[in-house]
C-alpha cells in the first residue's frame, strides 16, 4: 500500500466523469506532480471500448512518476484504478518511449503536454526525448505544439521548445521529438476575446515514403479553397524520408491561436485531405473566437496557476474543455466559468498566489 493513501490531501477522481477519456488522467497527474499532491483515479476510461490504461496512458503515468519519484499502484495495461503519490520533482534529461511496454504510436504531443506543467515549475531546465507518434489520429500533431501551443504559452511567461527529429505515423510510430522546458518565474494571465486582425495563415503539406506529388496536390487544393474565400496562406511542401512508415498530413495554423490538420489514408484523395483541414479552419473563422477548441482546454491548467485572471473565447464548450475544467477545480482552489455563446467564453480566477510554495 502507498503510505500517502491516508493523507488528508489525497484527491480521488472518477475517471469516467464527463468526456471520460485519457485527458482526465493526463491533466490530473500533471497537476498532482506540480502540487506534490497524492491522487487516486477510479473507473479509468470505463466507458471506452477498451477500458483502462492503454500503452499511451501507461507511458504518461510512468513518465510523470519518473520525474517525481512517485509511489504508484495500478500502473499496468488495462488497469482501471490508479494510486499515485509524487514526492520530489526532479528536473533533468529524460527519455520516454511510448511503445516500450507494447508497440504503440501513442502521441508524443500529449505526453509532452503532460510533462510540461510540472517541469516548468522545477528548479532547472529539463530536456526530453520522446518516442512515439508525432502525427496520429485523435491527437495534436507535433507541429500544433510548435506553431500554436508553445507560442501561446510564450505570451503567458512559459518558455519551451520542441524539435521534430523523426516523423512517426500511425500505426508504425517510432517518431522522435526533442523538447526543452525552462523554469518559469511566474505565469501571467491570458486575455484573448477577439480573433487577431490580419493574423497570417501558415501551413505544411508533408509526405513520408509516398510520392511528393501527394503533398503538392494537398497544398494546391488548400490554396485554391482559401483564395476562393479571399484568404492568403503560406504553405510549404515537405518530403520526409526519416519515418518508419508512410504517411501524409496537411496542417494549417493561425500562429499562437489555432491549428487544424488532416491525415491521409489509403483510399482518401489528397484533395479530400486538404478539404478536411480547410473546413476546420473555416469553421473556426466563422465562430469569431480567439482560440480554437483544443488550445482552450490545453491552457486551463496553466492559467489556473497564473498570477492574474484570464479570459478568452473559443468556438464551443467542448466535452474536453468541460472535463478539464472539472479536473482543475478538483485539485486547485481556482474557479473556471464556462459561458455558452457564439463564441463561447472562458473566465479563470486562478488559485491564490503562493499555492506552489506550500507544496511538500
């Protein structure tokens, strides 16, 4: 048994709450390590077709345990209950392979985001080598980190960077991303209620182990669609030879505010890939929101520890956003108001200043 199980600071969460996916696990453990607060999670992914911890979730648990010398119980494939008691947060050089336990193209972007918050509050810089999927379904691609997430964090006082060394597509995985996280001196609030006037649209159309012409067709179709709407964009074509398997992606971004991507697959024409990414961009612009739905929920845990209140708009109150807000409020004395509308509005009253100085 974990000695901290009787700790009055122990928080117990229902892992099937709300959206009920891996985001509960990642957000809760990330905050628990930052606060050095023991945590128990029950019914992990209970309503999913494959309940419990899958390789990508287990990699997050073990990575966060490694940086915090945590005592852990329930860290096994398929486990639906987990106890996690972090002790001491260690900055350093770390290497984590999501497929080490069982072959997986689990997202390195999601693993990086889970590690980012606690390591930003460590006493020294940290370097990460993360191995897994860099461009996979249902997860932000690494380019979302570099073009959207990290630039937004720079505005609130957090400095980090990610470099893509090797592309990793589903199902082969094997991609490599190198990360650097610097200690923060304090996070400021984030205010973004309106879209950026005249914000540029940038993008990448890329292929690995497939004809370059596919990437060129994706780019051409996207530019045609954008031009028809009166929009200009800079989209580069990349042909990669580092990946273990084939893949293709079109990624579009409004830097620091929003990102949209579509992955190719057998039977899907290059033009259809482009249409999917452009349609998401058009929907975001039509919402008149400042940030996209993904950035909205990714910012919440950090802004709950900022020095000042934050306010921003996003297209919808997505299930992910609502679930992350619930998790944050279970672990921190912060208040998050979610106001439905067109666009939706998020207001964050952060935890009292100095709460991190109280950790053990």
